[in-house]
C-alpha cells in the first residue's frame, strides 16, 4: 500500500511558499479532521468540498492528486 495522501503531502509543507501544493499542505497540517490515513481520492475530495474549515481550489487539488498518484 502506498503512503497516505496526507503523509505524502506533508513532505511538501513550506509555509513561505505560494505554490498550491505547499498551501494545501499547510492548511491540511492545521486541520485536525483532515483524513490522514487514506489514499482514496473520493474521501479526500469529499472532505475538502464538505467538511474542511478552509476553502481550496479543487482544480488545484486535482492536479496535486495527479502528482501524488505519479510518485
């Protein structure tokens, strides 16, 4: 099993960066209910759409997910 999306995303944290991936990583880090143990696109996408305390461009999320799948 590959590492969870959250675990992979945390390697991209850089609070000084304005890159969408770094921004999402920082937002997810500070979101206590972010789904940390999944590698399921629908679960993470649904969380971002319906439950996150922050808003994030879902088009950017789709591109980040594609990079995650390619790692």
